[in-house]
């Protein structure tokens, strides 16, 4: 038995036998005939995609397939927005699993390679050639809402996804009678959760039964099943989402991400289980606190 002293001054007794290494995380899942996916991501915050050439990647040893966003057209629906603030005039813009014509953030998925090993997939994905036409980008939220700012979505003018006012009581009267009114602008840095376990997904498709099993490092498996149904068109009773032990999330594993749907698409196309696990670099590029 050991005693550890933490910065708060709290003492906690820990039994080292409790850490056995027997936990099963999503990346530990191994299925017969399993393949591995690697995703190519945009280096641009905003750009048109003029061409994507996956021929060299497809010719690499161990590679079974390479897909682009065009391959998912008519197969995967856009990733839905799972949280709709009430009375907010929300603009739920289309969010495809892989970009087809325009990338809208650094890390936006452009193509995927599926191979017999993760190393083969990651080597092959580097051979994909993408021609981009860079577009103007804006990173300041206040500047993004001004007239003339670069627009990410035509159906979200001035880049305003929603305008939600939360109030209680007679706000105008309270300000009118206040002795002092303070106005301030608060700037908050971007939050990048750094869970010990990166995001991961294993998709297994049983074509004869029309059933999908998705292992996911998810904090929210029931919502993941519902949203997977909307994206794939499969009824919920034909989808099983399994959330094994989750090595940290901090809210970043609440949404359904495009990457789980990319792995699902690959599994359904190839008829074999497909695993995707993000790298730490991808975590910084494509994992957010609340994406949906």
C-alpha cells in the first residue's frame, strides 16, 4: 500500500494492484480480417479542392482501397447537428464526412486509405496528391461576423451559425435602474482536450443481416447510435455501438465525429472490419470540445 501526497494537500491511499493493464480500449479491439484506415487531412483553413489523385496510394503494398469525398456522395448523409439551441435561428449547415469541393478547417478530412496494417495505411496516405486553391480565411470570431469577411457557408451569412439569447426576468428594467453598468469583452482561448486515449473507432458490417457494430471511444454511445442511423440510413435497431473503457474525454468524446462514419463507410464497402485511431497530431487538428 502506498500513500501519495497531491498538490492540494490531500492524501490518498492507492493499491498498485488496482492497475492491472487488463482494461480494453477501442484501439485494443482485434477482429478477424481487420483492416486499418488512415485519413488525409487538409493543411488549409479554407480552400477549394480542384483535384484528388489516389492512384499512387492504391498501388502501395497492403492497400485495399483509397476513397475520397466523392465516393461517399449518396452513401453517407451529412453529419447532423446533435444540439439545437431553442429559439436561436440556427443555421445547421451541411457537414460531410469527407470534404468534396471545399475544406473549411485545418484537419478537414479529404481522403482515406485502408490497408492490411496501420503502417501501410499511413505510408500510403502520404502519396495522395491534392490540388488546393487557397481561399481567404479568418480566425477571429468577431472579425468573422463582419460584413465582407470570408464566408465558410453560403447559408450561414456572416458566419453566424446561431444567435441565442438567454435571459430571465426584466433585463431591460434591471439595466435601466442599475447604478453602474459594466461592459466588457471576454476572450477565451480555444480548448484542446488532451485525453490519454485518442479517439478511435472499429466498424464491423454484417451484410447478410444488414447490421453494423461500432466500437467507439465515445462518452455518449446512445446518441452515437442515433446519429449513425441518420448518417448511414440504417435503422437504429440494426446498429450496435459499444463504448469500452474510455481513457479520458473531457467532453471531446461526446459528439459523433466524421471519422467514425468514414471507418463505417470503409467497412461497409469492403465487407471487413476497419479500425481507425487518431494520432496525437490529428487530435490537435480535428478533436474539439463540442463539435456537434
